[in-house]
């Protein structure tokens, strides 16, 4: 539907995923008029008809505050600050504070050396497990290689439900007066001092500012004036079905980030068994695989999401899971497909592209947990022209090819 009668919005946010939904809510709640453009979640049997896809149609993502460095920790803690209010305002629970366990077999892992200062600065306590024996005593379900050292961050760390988080953001956004268009934005143009966003069906909308938050699709539609310096990579996960009884026994199992680095796989993450929409209980595990694909076109991405061969990795993922949880009784298992944006400097891109045009993208595999922080940063940038105090703009600089 044509919204030209609605006049000019203060900001149009392109993308209704984790970052876009967060930014739209922050902007709308600050008193701006905001339109969020993006497609609803497609039905599984109608994927073929979709143009763009998302990885947040999912139940479980790791949640922690102590990130790889100061910037990530700032984003994570900023996101966590607002979660309680957001859950209350939306009537939606998306946080599950079972704790988050970080384990690394690398003796000189820089993550451990920056922990004391980050913990002190943000008042986040943690527990260190000096070796594999100490880890096994505390977490008998898990098995780690002998050189491993671990760190447990307690509640509110744990995991979040990304689909529910987006739903909560959008509910609060619309209740605050925000507008939604279920469509795919295909171009952004400047006319006089306004931005015109046109969608695939030809409808167009006007705003003083546009924030592009369309994940890997920010790269392909005619939304930006250049080509971003990013790598777009496939990510395959395994869902291992367990009985309701096993799921119950594991209900306090912390989320896991395991920095094992093997020739065929590395960077394992795992989340305790949860009930999925089909009523069954699945433990989710993912990692980087030697066979991951790299995308250079919209067609390649669509092919991956619609009918990509994630099954080719099924056997290897089962083997990795058996290494990490050798005694887990699995009823059945299946694979799932998502995609990841890795930026050149491995931090999100958050910046001004040109007059009235802004971008936030690039979770680098850590975007879900801090998405509300990224939305806050992007909304601050759109409104003030600067990032919030305490953040280094250079760390998030947009890089072009």
C-alpha cells in the first residue's frame, strides 16, 4: 500500500530482524515517527517465493556479557540492561539465565587475559576452571580436551530466544505508534532533502533518514552506494532430539562456547535441549566447518536457504557433538541452515553512509545477544550524528571494497 498520504517519516528502518527491530523500537520510543520495512517470516513450504531470508527464525542463541573485548562487552551489557523492561513491556519472555560457559584449549587465549579488567569495569562476576578435570567435575555432561581452561558467567547470561526477542521489539514498537510494512525494500534514492525507499512491488515511502539494517541483504539490493568489505558465509547447525526426561535433567545446563580449533571444524557453540514448535526437545549445536560456503550473489544465498545441502555436514556435526557430549542419548537429529556476516575488522559496521543514510550490520556470529545494544547505538547515531559516549567510532567504521 502506498503511504505517500502519510507524509514523511523521521526515519525508515530497512530490515525487521534483530538489529532493525531494536533500532526501530529505540527510535520510536524516543519520540520519532518510524516505519520499519521488512518481510514477515515465510512459511517453510513457501521459501521458494521469498526474496530475502533470515537466521533469527530460531529458538536459541548464546547470551553473555563478557565479550571478546571492550567493544563487544559494552554492546552486550547495553543490551542486557534493557531486557527486563522489554520482557515486561511486551509480555514476552525471551531470556533464559542458565549461565554461559566459555572453554578454550589454547593456553594463550587473549579472552582470559582481558577478563579481570572487563569484569571489574562492568561489575560482572565469573568463575574460572583451571583445567579439564575441574570442568568435568562441575559439568559432567561435557567433555573437553585436556589442555582446556574454562570460565562460567552466571545469570543473567544464558541464552535468548531470537524469534521472541524480535517479536517483543516489534510489539513495543507498534504500541508506541510505529508503523510496519510487510515488504522487501529494493532501493533508496535521495529526492530534494528526503529519502525515498521503494519496495519490490513498486510502493514507495518517504523519510528524512534511512537506516539500513538488512543483514547480508544490505549488500545486494540497491540500498547502498558501494560494495561492503564483508564475507558472507553459510553456517550449518545440528538439532539433536532428546527425550523430555533428558531435557528436564539438563534444564540448568549453561550455554557453551568452546574454542576448539581442529582441521575440519572450530568454534563450537551449544545450547541445552529446548522445546521447539513441533513439540519435541532439541539440543542445538553449531560450529565453523571446513565445508562452509561463501556467497557472492543473491541467488547463491537463496539456493542455500531454500534447498542447500546442509545434510552433507550431518555426519561431521554428529561426530563433533559426540566429542563434546559423549554420553548424550540422542533420539534423532537434523541439520539447519543459517548465514553469517563477517566484516573486514570483525566488528559490526555502524556508521553514516551519506547525508541521511545510515547502516548497521555485521554480527560476526555474536550479533543476536547484543542486537539491542547495536540498535541503541544505531538509533543514537541517526539522531545525533555520533555514537554513544564510551564507544570508539573507528572500531565500527564501515569499510568498502
